[in-house]
């Protein structure tokens, strides 16, 4: 939740009447939350599904956090976000080549977490846990699908960023 809140504070800065250099700074600071959404989501899914103790999952989670840390450093370079452009609804960052591996990383680790939840849902005998996973899966799926629309604006595809609602 902290990661998502941080990301949204960065997105909020795009719509405020601030100088472009301030918007860029706030966006880079708060984008750190976005960079850690995938590993923290995977971590949560592993805990909820009681799969954290598996060696393969621990190694994958460690890789996810290490990649998030690397992307956090890369976030401060022009190779991640090239510039900010003015749109009808405010500013929007324009991705550079370094942003594409991040999107692949994001989708991979979110997908892995949802897959683990799906597997647990298929094997659980607890109606309470099954219900929790169903709600979490539905909410996560909607958030990922709608939130991913914001990636399109960053990739310079002119679409209103309805992902903010997610």
C-alpha cells in the first residue's frame, strides 16, 4: 500500500501547477514506490499462499528486490525517463529505452505472484483462505489491468491515463 501511495503521489505531481523541474523531481522521488510494487506484491502473495519457505521462491523474491534497487538507481538517469511533455491533462513522463526492461520486470513479478495465488486457490481446503484469494485476485487483476494503461501514456501513446483510478 505504501508503494502504491508513493507512486500515486508522483502521478499527482504531474497535474499540479508546478514548474516542470519540480514535477520531474517529485516524480522521480515518488516513482520509487512504483519500482517496488512488483517485489512487495510478490512478497505478499508468497506469504498469503504460505509459499515463502520454498528455496526457489526465496531466490526469486531476492532477485525481484535486487532488480527494484537497481531500477531505483536507474530512475535518476535520463535513460529511464527522457523528459516530461505537456499534455491536455498535465505533464506526462516520456520513457526512454531503460523503462522497457522495467515494464517487463513489473509484469513478470506481478504475474508470478498472481500465478502463485491461483495455485494456492486450486489446492486450499480453507473456505476463508479461498475467499480471501478470490477477492485479492479480482482486485489485483483489475488494478494491474487498469493501472497498466498508465504505462501507455509513458510510452508516448496518447491515451487519457485512466489507470490513476485503479
